C-alpha cells in the first residue's frame, strides 16, 4: 500500500544499545554448569516476554549488514494517520511516499520508494 511519511525515527541503534549490556554478562558462560544454563534460559525467556509485550523487534545483524534499518513510522494512508514499525533499506524522511507490506500485525516492510516523474 502506498503511504506518505508524517514522522520517522530510527530504532535500530536503540535496540542494539539496549541488549548489549545484558549479552556481555554471558561471555563467561560455561555449559557444564547447571546454574549458568538456568540463568541463560531465564534471561532468554524474559527477553522473549519483553519483546512480545512491548511489540519490539530485535534487528537481525545480517539485515543490518545488508543495509536495512528499523524505524518507528507515522504515516498517512487513505486520509487517515497510523503508526507502526517498519524495516527499510531506504532512508525515510517526512513528506516522502513509500510502498509498505505487512509482515505481522505490527511490523511492516518497505518494498519501494515512490519517485516523482520529472
């Protein structure tokens, strides 16, 4: 669907900065210790629950390397304003038009940028 960007904020950096301190604590992880396995399982379970509850998405590092970013997007479609999260390879700015496709009920993918005919 074609949408017009009203406001956009890059979230890729926020999510990386949020998870790094927690991941660092598991560098000394030892699979032979039951306590370490239990603490890792609890951490991953909490991370899963927080991700689901907050409707947050943790960017895949491969997508980041391929040039994709995660954005909070406020857009207009069919005369109404909406807000969602999108994955995009394009740099997004207010007033520009893009085509987006739903991946889940709260996550969209930018498929193309509308170009103006000269």
